[in-house]
C-alpha cells in the first residue's frame, strides 16, 4: 500500500485560568479539579478538519480526517504523519476505533465500516448499516471492551428523546445495532443548568467519546461548546468540565492510552491549524 484550553464559589465552580471545572451537584460526594494541558501539537494541514483519534502504539495516535477515507498515523515525538492507510473514497467520517488487528470507522449517516487487518497491504472493508441516519448525525465512536461492543454517539436530534441524548451500541459479535439506546445522557441534569439555549437538545452535542482504562468512566466531548462530560456506564453523570473554547476551540476527538493518558484533538477554525492536546484532570 502506498503511504506517502479563581476561586471556588457556592456553585462549585473552580477556575485555574483559563480552565473551569464544574462539579456534579447531584452526587453526594462532590468532586473538584481542573484541566491541565501538559503537551500540545500543531497538526499537519491535512488534519485541519480532524474528526477522531485513537491510540495506535506507544508514542503514536491514529487520526481520522472527516472528508478523507484514510487513517493517518501521527508520531507524537516527530509531530508528523508517518503513515497513511487508505480505506475508502471521500465521505463524512466521524468516529475511529482500533480493535486488535481491525479498525472501525463511523460515518455521519449511521454506517459502520470494518477495516479488516488495517495494517496489511490490502485491508478488506466491510460496511454495516444501522437505523441511524444523517438526521441523527453520528459523531463519535469508542470501544467498550468489557461488553464487546462499540459505543456510538449522535449529535443530532431524535424526535422521541427530547430530554436525552442517546448513545447506541454496535455489537462486535453480531455486527448489528439494537434500535434501543445502550445509554442516555439526561439533558435535565443539574450540570447543564447554566446552559443558555432554547432547544434542550443543543445543551450537549457529543462529538466523540472514550472509556478511561483507569476509572472506567465514560468521557464524552462536546465540540460545539468545548465541554467534557464524565459519566458512569450506569448513566450516572459525575461532572461537566469546561475545556476553554479559546484554547481547545472545537474538540472533535478523544482517546486514552492503555495507561490512562488523555488526548483531545481540536479542529482548526479559519486560518488556525488543527491541534492535539495531552491533558491531565487533577482531583
């Protein structure tokens, strides 16, 4: 294959300029902390519209660009792309997961692509349809190892779920997606109480997600408001974190390394390049 981003108040808001943490007031034991950017990279021009990332190997991340049917391997030490793995034609690609020798890509229209032996010279690509469509606007994908499934987030609106944002499961055993969601984000939760919006569905609009290998919590980013939501797989919301839109302008990708290091990728806006951040959440 040819590869050529004060002090505490009664609302439990903590600010360590320029990042803000909002603790979940619905749980008995309140938590507090801040986001710290420990490293950052300007991404190459081709990754300006980066849409997803996943851990590849030590010092390397796999990256997805929303319009190009390729997986790009980004070297954290050199700050450069060291390999491109084509898998399909131009499209709207929004989620990426690597599972053993195979890769999975989520398309905005609900299709899931399986790229078998993606590191091989000629990987085979299989396509699986789901009940999700362009209206739901799939915008994230992660691997739930314990349940042998992929979790799929949507950014769009569902008529039957006015007060929730659904997360669906794609089984890696049956290669199918049940119509009922696996998890739901309750948009009426107190962590969203300060959001100014006329449409409840726009309170939180997921753009990607991943599960912490250390805590088991689900981390979900909102690319529109630059927020990070932490919740249990039992739907219990733990906290909402402001990532600071002036620094992490439009977060579109999130991933953990096996040891728990957290990376967030931000799309480039106007003349600015896409960015990659390694972040730490202090408790």
